C-alpha cells in the first residue's frame, strides 16, 4: 500500500495513549512461557513482530488465550519439541532471544526468518552461545539457525557491542546452564530482560553494565505492558516540528535505558515535560507533553546511542529542523537493522530536500532546512523508515508519496489512526 502525506496546516493537538512496547511484549510471551502456571499479560502489542514470538511459543507447546483484552498464558514451564520450523518473520528480537532459549533445550529446532531477517548477522549470538556449549548450524552465520539441543555451561562474556538482543540471548541461555553466566557490555543497552526476569523471581543481579544469572525457576505473573517510547518518538518529533502543536502522549515507558530521545530533545532546546511517573510491573512509565519548539543542533554519540538506537531515523528528521550541524556518531550497527538505516535515511531524506551526509558510523545533518517534498520515497521494507518519512511528510511544502507504507504493521498498526486523532 502506498501512502500520500501532506503538510499539516493547524498543528497537532490533544492527547493519545501510546500502544504497548514491542521489546517488553516479546519478553512477556517468552518468559511467561518458561514459567510454571498461568501468567496474564495486559496490553500486549498488536505489532506483527510480537505476534511472531507468540506463534513460535505456541509451536513449542505453550497455550495462549486472548480473554477480555488480556493474553493468558498457560505453561508447565517446559517447552516441547516443535514439529515444524519456527518462523521469526521480520523480528530480530524474536530470533536472537529465542536462540538463547532453544540452545539449552533437550530437543532440536530450527529458526527461520523473512528475506530481511535472513540477511542480518547472527554471529553475535552464535559465538557466545557456542562458548556455552550450544550446537548451532547456520547459513554462514545467518538464518536459518539449526539448534541441536545441548547441556550448557555458564560463561563470563564481554559483548563487543551494546546490544540488548545479544545480552538477552546469553542471559536466557544462562537460565538453563550449569553454573553462573556473567555478561558485561561496553555501554548499558535496554534492560527489560533483567527487570522482567527479576520480577519473575529469577536468580539475577545487575551492577552497572554487568549482569550475572543462574539457573532459575520463573514464577508466573501478571505483566502490564507500558506504551512504547519508540512509537511515541514519531509523535514527539511531529509535535516539536509541526507549527502550532501541543500534545500529550500517555502511558509511555520511561525506562532510563530507552529515554535517549528525551535527552536529545532537551539538548536541542525543545519543550518536553514528563508527567505522572509511576512504576508498573517493574518498569517506569509516565505521560509526555511536547509542543512546537525552536530547536538547535547537538551531538549524539557514545553511551547515548543504545538508549535511542531505534529512534535515530526520526531523530534525523528532527535534526533537519534544528539550527546548526547535528552529528550522529558511533551508530555503525544501524547498518545491521531491518535495513541499512544510515544509507536509507540519508538517501530518502535527501529526496525530500534535507541537507544530510552519510558517515561510516552515522550522519551529519545541516539545519534548518525547509523540506520541499513533491516526490516519492521508499521504505526499504523497514517499519521505522516508513514512519519517519511520514513525519517528515507532515512538514514538506508539497505532498509526498511513500511506497509500501504497510511495513508499519511490524511494530505499530495504530500509527495513522493516532495521528488522525490529533488533527484539529
Ligand atoms: C531490541 C534491541 C535493539 C533494538 C531492537 C529491539 C530488543 O537491538 O534495535 O529493535 O528488544 O532487545 P540490538 O540489541 O541489536 O541493538
């Protein structure tokens, strides 16, 4: 489906509730499947990616029922051998985290993915899991991944990149391994795995960038999932760059390992306020108020990168509207996401009239530029690129056409309806 987007005349106004966090939804399904008893997930994501995870755990013998908007999960804490390949679709989180779980089972299994996922690097998890004793066959370190179930032993491992998927794969394998498993990362990546495993009674301890886990029995729990700050990001940026906007985004996850975008907005001088903070199911959440602002450029690098990794495409759109030169560095792993996000963002935003350059590990954006639009852009089968281009389209002088816009369903099927709710 192609999508036409045109300039918004009267600003975005009002309040919306941001749908469930994708990362937390994946983990809620996986960890509840490993618990012995009935777990309840409130506010499970409608995105295609978390549903890929759910389908996989069904094939591993776990029972799922949707009742009154709640997802009930019934498990005896043990997975059963699947009779078919397990399809992760487009979801890197599904493939990498499930690998950690499958490596230490007493049965064999195969993980497959779509065209994009089958091109993404899996060496980053194959290497540490193999050190723990896992037997994994791959297509030159890419999917399909074939697991020959093994008994695992704990390791001490320093991850070369700050990746929550890598860290989580090792910690999950550690749940089934003999002895202690210790993971240290260069900077802290999102810590939903650590928080949820601890909430479910696992034997896990974190000290700064190091986490230690031991074999544990997980307790079934009620998990209420907060809104996804990565989805809120499109509205945060739109609210800041569309003149006459003032919006409130409700129920957004504010885990400090995810709030890099809020720090960037503050550094750029944007008007942003956090309201009604509280902790639910071991995660911090609250409401975000944002309004149209005059912005200045800033540098985005180092330990900030893992705290906003998925928001970089839309932050780039924001930077086109900031006075001065915004530099994004240390973000080379963006080239390994659903698309090469450095190349894709630079190529497509240039078409819209942005003054932007590609660097090996990031981008340089010269602002403020008025975006001309009047062109067709592509999404590279990447949901985050599709939504970032939509936000850019809201301030383009002339209408734009976004090809294959339906990739947004991977994480955020409610995206357009929520934008429409804010039109005045
Ligand atoms: C995720 C971790 C990040 C992020 C992805 C979701 C997770 O990936 O980009 O969208 O849920 O653990 P990396 O761990 O590869 O940085």
